């Protein structure tokens, strides 16, 4: 059975990919790569740009690509103007490169930026939300966080205000909750799609929900995880945390050494504090770093959910 997952590696300043067993399946030959998504990764080799599939087969494209495909579309960039647009997998132009920035598609819409104003386009290239917002972010659960001079709230794809513009900042929905930043001493909380503050703004800091848990802090430097009702499932005793994925969350527990380990969703330390940096798991593997703080003496490795090294301990790299 062919493995469908690919993980980025670097050797001698060239990039390639391993599978979840740690086998190098696409040799390190590229000058730049994106992560795989929807079966493809964007690559640059010399002056050539294009896509590779999970077997490493190269498909040339005439434009530089900034990431792998999302909803079958690619963000492209015209190097002569630095403007961005969108093409499909065959290289056909869906949106000409006329925007300062194009962001990933989500639920059929992509946020675009031009002259410091934000709007949104659909997957046919039509500007369906005009360029008139100070901030606009990903369309999730049918709504988009939006900011304008009178405040921040949420709109739908017809540009109707779903949640009133009464906050300082709003963030994309995740797990049925949208994070809000309000006019309070501890400004972070969460609303549902009806606009109800299901978790009041009582946190000094918070992050999106993943796997039913969100990281939060009542004071900076003491983080834990809350459930969908705001109950502490993992007490706020950690210096730094990343979100949960694959049932694991990277955390730092030692304020002196700042080493990283991994918690289970029950709050048990399942991978010991031994890394100088640790990234969230994805498809069963996580990239970790260790060794000396000196970049020439540190190393990178991929570990599985049991903490076993499947690849690496070689040169350090940061995708």
C-alpha cells in the first residue's frame, strides 16, 4: 500500500520528502518546496517552478507558486511586479496577478488585499466582497471575521453582518467557536455563530480550538487548555504551548531551560521535555529540534506519537 503522507526534509540546503516510516521517497533536490496538500507540493528547482505529486513527478508551471493547492487552486506570483493571483492545477489563470496578497481558499472564498484594504474572491475569480475592510480573514462555518473603522465582527458571504461590529478584533471560527478580542482587561473570549458570548472575555490570551480544546491564559506566561464550555481541562501552568493535533500538544514546562515536550489530551506528559523547539504533530509525525542553541551545532528530527525518532538527528532546518 502506497503511503499518501509526505514530510519535508532538508539536506545540504536542498529539500525533499520522507514518508511516515522515515524513508526518503523524494530526494533532496529542490531549492524551495511547500508542504503537500491535496496530493501536490509546489516546488522550485533552479529557475523552474511547478508541482510534484507524491511520487515526485514534476509538472512545470509558467508562474511561481507560493503554496500547495487548496480547493484545487494555487496562489501564484508575478515576479516582475510582486503581485499575486490564482491559477488552477493546469496553469490556467483564474485570477490575474493584480493583488498585493492572496490568501488560501476556504469554503469557496479567498481573502485578497490591495492598497491596504481587504475583500474576497470566489473560486471563479469574481470579487464578491469589495475591497473595503481593514481586516478580513478566512471564511469558516459560513462566516468571516471582518474589521472596519467602527469595530470588528463577522459577516457572511453575502456581506451581511452576522455578529455585530462591537469588538476590537475577531478571528476565524474553529470548532463552532469564534475567538474575540474585546474592550476588557482580559480581552479574549469566544462567541458562537448566533453571536452569543458562550465563553466570556476573561482571558489574557487564547488560541483557536483544535480537537475540542483551546489554549488560554488568565495571565501571560501561564497557559493551559479549556474545553468548549470554558472549563479548564489542563491547568494553566505552562510557559508556552502549541495547539493539539493527533492527540498531542507541544508545551514548555520548565521556565529555566524552556525545553519542550508533549502532553496528551488528558494532560499527561507523554513525550519528555528534551527539545529546544517542537512543532505540532501532523499525520502522525512532528518536527523537533535539539542540541546546542548554536545553529551549526543543533539538529532536527521527526518523531512519532510515541516519541520515537523516525528520521533525522542531522542538520537543523526550519520549514
